[in-house]
C-alpha cells in the first residue's frame, strides 16, 4: 500500500535531496566545474575553506559555539569527491523512495535530517579532539537503510558482492543490509579519528533508523496483522 501523501508525484523528497546534494557539489570547488575557484594551490585552498565552512569539525562542534552547531545539517549536503557523491546518491535512490512512501513526505524529511544530524554529532562526540572535517550524507542515508530493513525486509534488491565476482544478483533486503551493517561495524572498530570514512557515523545512523522504524511502526503493523487475520476468519 502506498501512502497517499507521496502517491501523487512520487517520492519527491528523495529526488529533492538527491538534486540538492548534486547541485551543491556541482557549484562547489570540489567538482572542478566552477572556474571561479582557480587552479592549483588556489583551488586547493578554496576546497579546504569550503569543507571547513560547511563541514563538521568535531573539536569545534564539541565546544558548542553557535556556528558549528549548524554544521551537522549543512554537512549532509557536502561531499568530498565524485565517488563519495555518486555512492551516497545511489543508496538514497535505491532505498529512499520506498521508505518515503511508507513514512510520508514530512515525516521522512524530518527523519532524514534528524538521523543525519545525530550520526554526525555522535561521531564528533567520540572523536572530540579531532580537527579533521567530516562531510557527507552517509549518516542520514544509513538511517534510511536501517528503517528500510525493518519496513521492507523481504524486498529484493540488486547487489554486487566482491566474493561473487561482482555479478549483479538479487537478494532479500535483510541479507544485503545486515551484511552491509556488519562491514560498517567491523570497519568502525578498526578505524581511527584521522581522515578517511566515518564508519561510526554509518553505524549510529543505521541503528537509529532501525530503532525509530521499529518503535514507530511495530504497533501499527501488529494491529494491521490482527485486523487482516480477523477479517480472514470472517470470510465464508
């Protein structure tokens, strides 16, 4: 069943988030498409200033000054390179539409922003002394994956597994997402506070999304199941 709040026009929030992230990247000094930032050292300086202005710096965020408190929101629309952007947007495209249809546009928007914010703050809290900038929508998208695992565990998704020679195969969502989460968890345990992928933000985002979806929809799904069973018993 499709939620009426998203049936008309499709998952516009998911597509809108993808569009905003792509637009922010294209006009940034990171994309290489904006000649106004110059080349060489000038471009590198512009990129560094861009990340520091819009990204999360854990040491500054933990000090609690007003500007850094907003950066976990702005950082959700900033990406470090083309691969970072395309990877995140692919996951959001694949899993975001169905989650939005179930939640509705307003709830999905708030869910995405709040989970993304919490994931980045959690990473900053654990690495409070770090001066390395943190950017990207990975924490919020990980929350979408966690919610998807609860809402649509039997949905089949196409995945590429390295040990299967990267063949595109379709698996139930619960297999793909649990496998993905285990990889993030193992990577987070071995990762340090320096530059690289913020796996801890992925783990926190995924767990928060899963907990939210189960708390929000468990009772509703249970009541629907009881109603369907009762109606089935009444049929001749």
